[in-house]
């Protein structure tokens, strides 16, 4: 069998970044009557391209399959809506956006971001592939069209609506299989004097923080500033500024301009490229240590859980986020080691985690069970969740645990 090809430069992908084995799609929670059926598992084998250094997961599951009926509504998260407002305020100031401007957002979801553009009296258009989510935006009065962006569809939008002063693609770039055609779509949309912003989880933070649970099938590319520059360059866009953001365990927001009209990049671009190079992201060899870091995390967690099981101590999980499934499946943890998970989302109650079949209960199930340990799955919210879980410690002497970036009994 031949190796898969790089989605940027088409070279054969012969070098492994990390191989997490087989896993079901992380959002495919099971109902009780589905437990006795087969489940489809796909590889989570992340490669690094030895030519262009793009770290990537082959498209084992197509984007259409995942995103056409996407169920995530961004406006459910207050902090996310606030993040979007701060972005719009900043962009309006940087680019001097006003009533004569035009803003396009790709993967505009339910209008959580464009509502702030509408408030400013600026003309805008959302592009969203999930029809049910786009419907919610239309109900708020935000013009939205339903399709996947590529060079062809981007050109059609430009012909129909004119070029955009700002094109935002703020949490979609890492999630498109054909990233070059998508980037060409961004170039087609933006005016010669306009800017394109994208936000991506930063590969440097993923590696430094052992954030391997952010690897899942819908997350196709794991980008550094260096590889982001290369993808955008292939579409005629040049990164002129970059910001580091705390979202998703550490993200980048890049500001790009059409290459033939791009000003000199800000010093921040050079600084961050330097930091990436110093961390080894400029060579294939520099990426080599990650797989052993991941193995270490798995060994520590399994050792701890087996130790608990031998002593007759119970462990339950707090939070059943999609990304927790990568960790649980990779470690082969089932309800013998983690008895159940609790989650605040009522849609998950009574369901089971894909692959591991760990049952999901309401948070109220914690107190009667009095577990000896509660494993916090969303490690990025550990401060907030530790405070919520104070009664575990004070009421029955339980302990809180995180597995990432390293196993820690808090
Ligand atoms: Zn490549």
C-alpha cells in the first residue's frame, strides 16, 4: 500500500508524528440500545511531511460527513461570544471598517461573530456548511449562504457580492481536508487591500503541553506559523501579523494580505518563527520526541488507574467532551477503570462514550457514588472545575486528578 500524500505539497507521507491507534469519531455518543452493535473505528495516525513539515491527519472521514449536520452552536458559549466581540472591535479599528465595508466570515456558525458586525452597521455575509446551524443565523437577520468554501465557490461570492475588506476564518482552517483549495477560496474572497484572519490551535503549544487529546478525526492539520505561512503562500496570501491567543490550549491568529499587495510583516512574525525554530519546528527531527511524550502520559495514567483498581478505589471522570475520547481510547480505558463520567450537558445523559462505552451521568451522580478520585477531562478548565468540585474533597475526602500535561493528583 502506498503512503498517503501531503495535502499541501503532495509528497508521500512516510514519517509518523504520533500514531494513536484506532478510534471511533469522537462525537458519536452511543445510546444504550447501540452498545451491542459494531462501531466503526478509524486510524488516528498523524504524519509529518518530510518536504513541507505540515503535520497532518489523512482525511479518514470526509468533511462533508462531519460538518453537514454539525450540532455545535457557538452562541451557547458566553466566553466564545465575548471572544468574537473583542475580535470584531479589534478588526474594525485595525482596518478602519465602517458602513462602506464588507465582511465575510467562513464557518460563520449561528452568527455568534457576525452579529457584532451587523451591530456596527457593516455589510456582511456568513458562509456555513451546516444548514441547520445557518438557519439559526438567518433567524437573527445575518445573511448566510450554505456551502463549503473552495476557490470556485469563493470566486462566485466575489462576483455576486464584491471583494471583502475582511475575511474571517477563525476556527475552521485546521478542520478542512483540502486546505489549499480552501485557502484559495479565502484569496478569492478578499479585496487586494483587505485582510484574511485565521485562528488555529498552535502546534508548538500542543507539543509543549502534551495536548494530544486535541488530536481527533475532524482536526486534519496541526499547524505552526511556519506551515500556516506555507499553506497561505500556495494560495497567494502572505502573513503580515500574528497574535498568540489562550484559546484551545494556545492558538495563533494570523493576519494575511494578498501577496502582491502585502506590506512588510510585523516583527512579531519573525519573533514567533524564531521561537518555533528554537523548539525544533523547522526540521522533521525536531518533531521526533512527541510520540514518546504521549507514551509517557499513557503509561502514567494507566499505572495510576491500575493501582487504584488493585486497592479497590473508584475513579470517575468529570466531563465527557469529544476530545476526552482520544485519550480514553488511546489508553484502552473502559468502565472497569473509570466507572462512569459525569457531564453538565443533558443531551449526553444516559448515553455512552464512543469506543470505551463508559456511561455518562448527570453531575448529581457524583455525591451518592463518593468516588475516591475524580479525573478532570477538560484539563484546560482545571481551575474552574476544581472549584466546582470542592465538595468531593471536603465532603468525602476524594481527590481530583488530571492526566495532562502530566498525571497530577491535585
Ligand atoms: Zn508536504
